[in-house]
């Protein structure tokens, strides 16, 4: 019985983690877009694009997509971290700003958990990234 429930449990956990990541990404994107102004709007649109890229990387089993599924994960961590750093530098220290940064921190944590689930940790994602870049360079050369 345990052998048949483990894969189902893993799929449910993966689905819950993916849903959480996408939901947090869409929430912070919507907040940024709602603030108006070019910088906030572009930041929000960037989050929407990363949410779409994450879903593609998590849901599509095409070999090319699987090979580069590390990219939206790493990009999402970097984007959220850059957004937090920009907020620290530029200000806007009001309650919605603090809430949005908490969402972005939670997003980073969930993506790190997903990286551990999919790649076994930071070393695994680095190995996958190096292998996919080598493959891409070899494909261009041939």
C-alpha cells in the first residue's frame, strides 16, 4: 500500500508547492501593478511572466522544457530578491510594502523548497544549469 500512495503523495505535495508559488507570484505581481507608475507596473508584469514560465517549467514534460526548468526557479528567486532590495533602497515603508515583502520572502522560501524537491538542493540545480548551458552551446556549434 505504501508503494502506491508515495507517488500520489509526492504529486500532491508538488502540486501544492507549485500552486503556492504561482499564487504568491500572482499576488505580488497584482499588488505591484495596482500601485501604478511605470516601475511598479513593469515589476508586476515581470512577476506575471515569471509565474507563466514557472508553470511551463513545472507542468510540461517536453525534454527541452525539462532541461531548462531550473531557469524560471532561479529567475524567480533573483527577481523577488531584487524587488526586496530595491524596496529597501527606494523606501515606501508602509503596511502594503511590508506585506508585499513578506509575500516575496515566502515566495523565495517556497521556490527553495521546490528546488530541493526537484534538484536535491543548490548543487543539483547548479549541475542542471551547467549541463543545460553546455548542451545549448554544443547545439549552437553543431
